C-alpha cells in the first residue's frame, strides 16, 4: 500500500502489477519527439512502411475515386443546392472527428498538470484510458443498443425541427413557394438527423452541444440562399436575410465560451479547450463556408458579363477540383509505394499529377467554345495547389500526432479528416482561380451592374433567353463526357469489320488525329 501524497485526503491506493513501460514519463508533452512522422497518418502506417499491400493501395484508389465521383456528381447534377447539402454533411462528420482530436490533445497537453496535481503511482498510466462516446454511456444505462438509441433521438429531433418549419410556413406567414419550402424542409431534417447522430457520439455531452451550435451557425449560409429567391412570391419578389453567415460563425464562439466557463473546473483545461474550440470553428465550418461562397459565385447564372459562354465557370470549377484531387490521389499512391522516399518526391509527384490532370481535362472534355483552361497560369495554379495540399496534409499529420496516445492505441478509427482535407482547401484555391481567370469581376463599373440586373430579369421572364439555353445545352458537361465515353467504347459490328482495311484504318486515324490537332490549335489561339 502506498499512501497518497495529496494532503486533502488520507485514502490509500493499492498499486497493481503495472507494466514498467506504461509508467514511463515519455507520455508527457515535454518528452515528446521534436518532429512528427512525415507519412500518411492512417492506422495502417506501420504495416505500409514494412510491406506495401496491394489491398490497401486498391482501397486508396477506389475510395479516392468515390469521393471525387460524389463531389462532381453533386456539383454537376444538383448544382448549388446539392453542394449546400453535401457541405452540411461534411461539417457534421469532420466536427465529430475534431471533437475526438480535441479530447486527445487535451489529454496529452494537460499531462504535466495532471501529474502535478495527482502524483500517485498510476497517474502516468492514465493517458492510456480511452473515453467512451457519450451515447454509449446513456445506452448502457437504459439497456438499449447505442446505434438504435442514437437513431431514435436523431429521428425525433428531425421530426420536431421539420414540424416547426411547417408550422411557420403555414401559420407564421413565411410565404415560401412549394419548391423552396420542400428544399428547406429536406435540408433541415436531413442535416439535423446527421448532426444529432454525430453529436451523440462525441466524448462528452458538452462537446455534442457545441457541435450542434457550430452546425447551426454553418446552416445560416444555406438558409440565406434559400430565402434569397429570385421568383415572384404572393405577387412580389422578396428576399429574406437572417444574418450574415460570417458574423454567425463569429458570434457562435460567444455561447461556446459561456458554456465552457460554466462547466469549468481547471483554468488550464478551460484555456486549452477554448483554444481548440476556436480552432475547430475556424478550420472546418469557416473553410467549408468559403467553398459554398465560391461555388455560388462560379455557378451564378447572372454574371457581370452577360455575353459569357455558358458553363464556362463550371468547367473551370471542375478543373480546379481536379488539381487538388489528383494531387491527393498521386500523393497517397506515392506514400504507399515509396515508404522510404524523401519528402520532396511526394511533392513533385503531386505537382506532376495535378498539371497532367489539367491538360487531360482541357484536351479531352472541355469543348472548343470554352476558353482555354490549360494556359501557363493554370499550370502555375496546379503547382501551387499541390504545394498547398501538402502543407495542409502535414498540418493534419501534426494534428493526429498530438491527438493520438503515445502507445499508438487510437480511439479514432475513422480518418475522414485525412481523406477530405483537400476539400477544405478547395475554396481557397478556387478563389485564386477566379482572381486570375476573371479579373474583371474585381474591377467593374455601374453599367456592368446594370447589365447584370437586366440579364437577370430577362432570365426570370424567359425573354431573349432561348439562344442562351440552346448554347447551354450544347456545352453541357455531362453531354461532353457522354460523347467522350461513347467514342472510347465504340464497338463496330461484323459488317464494319469486314469493310475496314489497312488503308481505311489509316484514313480513320488521320481523320481523328486531325480533329485532335484542330481542337488543340483552336484552344491555343483562344
């Protein structure tokens, strides 16, 4: 029996047989290695460094392609509204992970203080304690499986929020048209369901409440977009703005501070917790808010230049996304196949892949009517996007290094932040892309604004807009992609095969080669 050195109590603690390695003071922050590991911070790092596995590589490629497919399909088919839904789900998912990262960082940073205030023999080994999700504690109390309990609570909350919106619509005089009301109802119920489930699986109830605050602040941007409709409602064109989206994210930190201080027990813990809350608020919701703003600017049908080619900005937005996505995919493959490589090798491979993606997209998918998206400035932006991606990736690696225990026994089995961090950087790169591609958007006159308003009303009244719609259908992204896929998978029948000869094959190759050269020449001239 070893008496406790604390003067406030005389209770004795029994010391069990504890492994000597668990009592080492290397878990303290002051004894941590100076530099984090420079490889991909996944749970399979140790196995990947010793023997690269083909299954892991296939998983990297397939999951990365799935992420790109979901993002591009949402962008092309669902337009801005779909991006609002997708970003809301990503905010809930990444905020859930950030709560666990924050819990791990608090546990590791506060180790010296805990060793000072609790200097018993077991204090050094308490870092290995893995906290349970909040819903698991509740589920064990009422004897219901935690997934079922979480689904029930999230469903009831979604029904409550959706019912409240319906009451405001019918009895409160909101006056939305049917389509806008259904979109808003779907958004509120779906995001409420996902965010409540994410909040229930956080380490503490307070973390869950703060996650819901951040989700509500992020949703202000979507609600403003849905209420800022450009269509007649009750005989009038009306616009409703709740509050500025950036101001909503900023003011959300005020109730977070109040809640943390009310539940405060230690000064050091409260300070570290507030710092991590502020960082999470500025890292995930703010960056995805930038993504939504940029997508709305790119896909706005009422641009300053009414003579702009339709879908020009959509192709540019896809090209910007491919820069970051290709860098992410090439970096994952390089880290897996070359575990002993120098760091600059991965950066160079990412830059090369990003530039290649820009060129392939321009000369295979982008129609000739669209201005050239493969100029020198686009390759410079591709190289810059690869560099920005690697900076963001190393930041996530440092974050996971600080959050995970020193014995590598992780309580985080999901790595969504690792796989989706390039989407957080997408808004920043798209802003630079817009600044270089459309400098006139940042320098305009009053006549340009007047032409923009006239163009908007022509679109609403369906007057002088048929030519624009025909050109829009001709330059549709999916139409171009479908034609390209059909050419690749063209299968001739038997009669065509019999009629073909070496001379005709030579003529066909010459014809298609001339077409490709003509497209490249036209794109270069424009």
